C-alpha cells in the first residue's frame, strides 16, 4: 500500500513540476507581448522607469501565469524528490524558447532546436531513473533529518562559504568573475529548496488537521526561506545586470542543480537504495540537459539553419582540398578562372616557401 501511495505521490509531483515549467515558460511570453504592445503605443518603457505595464492585461496574465507556476513548483517538492523537480525546471527555458519562436517571431536556430531536443531527452531519462527519496511525512521526522550531523555540516559549510563570498570575495571580484555571484545564489538556493520541502510537509499536515502552526519548525523554515530567497534574488539580479544572460543562465542552472542534488542526497539519503544503472541514468540525463541548455543559450544569436548546412559543408570541403584545385576545374568556370589560377599559384608559392624551395622566389 505504501509503495502504491509513493508511486501516486511521485506522479503528482511530476505533473506539478511539468505544469510549473509550462506556466513559467509561458509567463515570459505573455509579459513580453504586453510590453511590446505598450512600446507600439508609445508608452514609457519599463527599462526607462515607466509603469504603464500595470494597465496592460497581457502583463498581468503573465504575472498570474508565473505565480501559478511557482505555486505548482512549490507543491511539487511536497510530493516528488528534489532530485527530480529541480532539473525539470530547465523545461521552462525550453517552453519559453519554443513559444517565442511562434508568438514573438524570434528565430530558433539549428543549435536551439538541437538544444530543445536534448533537454527533452535528458528530462525523460531523469524521470525514468529518478531516485525514490526516504519517506518523510511529518515535521517531527523532518526535524530529525535537519538535525543529522551530515546535513548540519553541509549547511554550516554553505553558510560559511556564502559569507566569505559575500563579504570578502564579492567586493573584490564580483564585478569581473561571473562565478562569484552565481555561486552565492546557487548554494543558498540548495538550502531554500530544503525549506520548501519542509514547508510542503507542513502544509500537508495542516490540511490533515494537525496543529502545524504551533510547531516552531514551521516558522523557522518560513523565516529561513524568506532570507534564502531574498539573497538568491539579490545576487542573481547582480549577475544578470553585469554579465550576459546567455552565459549566466546555463552556469546558474548547472551550479544550482548540482547544489540541490548534493543537499537532497545528504538530507533525504536518496541515493542509498539506487541501483548502479539508475545512478548512471540520472547523471546522464542531467548532463544531457546541461548540454541542451548550453546549445540553446550560447548560440542563440548565431544565424544557422539546416539550409546553411550544405553550404557550410561545401566550404569546409573547399578549405580541406584547397591545395588540390585542378586546372581543369578552373577552366570549367570562365568567370572564376583568373581568380582560381591566382589562388592556385598563391597556394603553390606558399607551399614552396614553407618547404624551403627556391622555385618560389
């Protein structure tokens, strides 16, 4: 019975996580459409300090969509392992990229399409091999987990490293090194996910009629979540303001997800009962998503499609066989014969010079 219940919770968490990605990915499109409509009307833009978007219904639809996505994501942690929910957050980037190509006329090049495909494949692999976390159903059990020496050591290290980065490394290197601010919000994010997980359990107990509000852990988790999320937003905004978004997004995804996987493994002991093939499958899926997100962002400004591929191959072939141009090929194209002969002679001359031949002179 418990195994069936666990499988049922897993499916609910999976559906919630995927719904969250759809809502959040769609919210960016709705907000962007609203802002573009205002720009066409001549209203002062948000980047210039204007607030006309507050009167645009599309912008509010995007905000509500994002709120629904965050609520679904919050609820997903109460049902499914963080090892599954967190990596699936990458699907929101994929949804946003696909919808923008349809509704915002933004081009999704070949690299982006391959990146989307890899992200879907990686997410599928992770769902198939996702670990089943140790059962934690009450706040008392959660408090025992949080008091485990392994997790206490991990949380202490996270706090110490974050404080060093904030007060020592950040003022000196935060403006030049992209990893400083991203590392701060990523490692703090691992603790925020643990808080969300605990609050999810508290909400389930609250609906079951238990006196959750009298339990001190509920308020400790809520206060910790507010502090962690505020710190995350602050330093992520700093990173986005200084560095290119196409670089920040994949790096943040990798470090944040790795931190959450580590924290979840220590806190919930998810990996202890996993077979070797499931461990390999989980890491393979995660790495596949990373590659997909990298392709989607790193090359988004490169105008490259399938139509360009044969032309690129022909250019590569010409470059590889440039020294083998024949006189026959040159004279078959009257308009290009002079340039071709000149190129051949120049290539032969350069080759002779490299070989030390006096005939080149």
